């Protein structure tokens, strides 16, 4: 884990361009107790909180997409587009 929170956030936004395309705000924090990254996606009144295991974050930084996070992003976008 030789990267910053900002670098991981930037990498997530780069790997999932639909986040920026839909004006979704992303925040993340490292949860020391669980050793996971807590990720929050927010657009208007819509909000999704999820987590990313440290191993998955490492893979993300290596350019490999995290399927779990990708599914969460897609579902979040689909939910607010249906309104």
C-alpha cells in the first residue's frame, strides 16, 4: 500500500469515467479497524456507501478493475437515472 488516498480516489475516477460523466462526488477514508477503504458516492440527494478491501485497492492501483466496485457504481448511476 504505497499510495495516498488522493491517488486511489483519482485512480477510481479514472477507471470508472461514468463517475465524472454523471457528476458524482467521491470521497474515501481508510477504516483502520476493518482495513478497508470506505467509499461514498454522492449525487444530489442520492448517496451510496460501500467499501473496498485493501487487496482490491492495491489491484485498482495496478490498473485492474474491481468488479465489486464497478457493480456498485453502475447500480448507483442506474438508480438515480430512473427518477
